[in-house]
């Protein structure tokens, strides 16, 4: 999913569904990180991995354990790939979505209804990552930086119409 805001900040979000079947959690902890990294090469300003957990097959404890395992893998690169943890429940044949809220200890504390955190009557979501290829005075080879910027420019030229929610039915 690609989100472009009114300041022309491009955010790429890789969505992954996580569920438990036959006493195994699938997919593995690193699933999605490679795809999210690829968005950096496309010139996205920010990149995120949204883990969407099937709450009907996984307990909050299992989700927290998954979060901790992924956190160990992601620790050296967390500034490059943001994560959001979403719980999907089915109650009385209706889907309910919740976003993890983290406590001061860095663990999942509670869950908030909706995608993002509700503030001032709206759901807010922020991404805390950056693309090192787009940073001024990048430490990367200038040829690599130029290629990433060229891909981004190509994508911007391909953008013809963006759904802004005003024409939603």
C-alpha cells in the first residue's frame, strides 16, 4: 500500500497476515522485511511493515512473543522500517480491527480500536522511518543514490490520479 500525503511524502506499507494453524504461527518473524526493504530502492520516503494478527487463532501473549522475536531481528534496522501491530477479530460475524499501544517498557500494553491511535476524534498514524538513499549527503555511492532518485521520479510521473477519500461512497 502506498500513501502520499499533501506534502508529497511517500509512505510504503507492507501488510502481512499472521495466524496460528496446527500449533504453528505462520509466517515466520522476518516475513515482510525483505519486501519492505525493496520500497527503499523505489525511493519511498518512509517504509513500514504492518503485522496483522488473526486474534481468533492467537492470544495476546502469542502476539507479544511474536513482537519480541521480530524486535530482536529488526533492532539494527528499526530506523529504516517502522512497524505497526494490528489485531483482527471476528465477533458476531463482524470484523473489528485494533492497533497495539505500547507501554513505557516497550511492550504491547493495550489495544485501541481502529487503525492508528484515536486523537482529537480522528485516527492518527505516524511512521518513524527514513530512506537513507534520500538523505542529503548520503553515505552511499552517488550512482546508487541517483538510481533510487530516478526510480522515484519515474513513479511520480506515473501517478495520474490519487484517491483522496472525497469521492468515496
